[in-house]
């Protein structure tokens, strides 16, 4: 499976990119493609959202789940059960 790291930032000049957040972990080969966003591209939700809008969106997401489903047994949520193929 291909993994990707999306790095957002601003191109200050042809040789300097200012990152929004630091990249702390990268393994293997990396290809960096720099392209401009089309004019009028809205900012990502996490940049433009207020705390209140995050809370409203989270609560709306929680409320859309079916509460009649039974809860999983606690033992099934242990790390060993979640990652059986890694042990």
C-alpha cells in the first residue's frame, strides 16, 4: 500500500518553502512535488474552523451513529486483539 505525507506551506521564493507544521518522521525515499493551489481554493477546514464549529461538527458526527448497537467487549479493545498480526 502506498503511503503519502501531505506537507502544506507557502512558497516564499523559488528556493524557500515555509511549512505550516514541521515534518518529524519520514522513512524511505521521498519525492517532493511543489505546485500552486488554484486561485480561490478555500482553506482546509482545520485552518478556518473555530473551536465552536469543531465542537458542533464533532457532536453532529457522534449523533449520526446508531446507539442501538451493542458495545464491544472490553477485552476486544486490548492492543493485542487490535494488532493480532503484529505479534
